[in-house]
């Protein structure tokens, strides 16, 4: 028996890895006339090594950063999905917010892509994709 994936959450940004994840989400959504929830984990935490810090000090607010991220992901959704099936863009601030969205939208499948990351950081704390994959209350497809 095939799994019934009608509500699919796909972690996206604007890179080729997320385009591959989104292509798989479209296959599942097309098969079941499903809905795709596009999520981008927009960090609200400042790091002294983060180029976004320079922008925030130049007068950018967190809300402006989230609005910019939302517009960018909506463009990806419009270009990649269009009106073929329903989609929604969700901008979150981390793993817990993403998992809350999974529960709130009663997601059946989460599709994630692993971003290249530093080995030490990933070993110490893990990345967003791995943390979501370990804690999600539904099936997860993790692309490496």
C-alpha cells in the first residue's frame, strides 16, 4: 500500500538542493492532489560572523529580513509550482517553529535537503535538516 502524502512540507531556500527537494514534493503532491508548505528557516539570531549583522546594524529589522525572505521564497514557489497545486510559504526562526508548523498543518511528509555545513558545527549541534528529521512526528525524506 502506498503512503498517502497529501500535506507536504518542504524546506527551501534558493539553491539547487532545495529545487531538487521541491521537485520531489511536486511529484507527491501531483499524485495525491496535495498541498505543499514551503518553509524557510530564517535565523533571527545574530552572530558576529554573520553578514546579516552588518545589515541589521545599518537599520534593517528582523521583520524586514523575514519579509525579504518571504518574497524570495514566494518567487521560488511561483516559478517552480505556479498554480498547479495549493502552496503556502512559511518563514520560521528555527527547528521548534518548523516542527510546530508540521503539527499545526497536519503534515504527512517532510522533505528536507542537507546543506553543506562545517563538520565541527554539525557534529556539535547538528543542522536544521537533521534536527527536524530526528524530531518530526511524520515521515521524513532527507536528501543529502
